C-alpha cells in the first residue's frame, strides 16, 4: 500500500484534474495562446514559437495531471494481474 503522502497526492491530483476552475484556466490559457498565434504576422517567428510552446506545455500539464490522478487505478490493476 502506498504511503499516506502518496495517497494524498493522488487525491489532490484527481480533484485538480476534475476541478472546473482549473480546467477553465487551462482552456483560457490555451485559447489565448492560439489567438496570439493566429493573430501574429508570419514574420513574428518568436511570438508564434512562444504560443506553440505554451499550447504544448498546457497539453503536457494536462497529460501529467491525468496520469498522476490515474496512478492508483493503474496500480490496483497491475496488482490484480500479478496475483493471477
């Protein structure tokens, strides 16, 4: 069984990954970055790159949060496989 701290981390990640405010903030950041990219002139390479990297960072954050929230389920599934 995982330590209390690990279980608390999993619970926090699950709560954060389904929190409407968190999801709204991430969506706003993504929308703003896409808008910056689309509104930038083609020669503004640095601004376009920054917007692209921001969108990728938001996606990476969402993916890691989802993975962390799913760890207990995955761990339980793996334990069942090992018992069989």
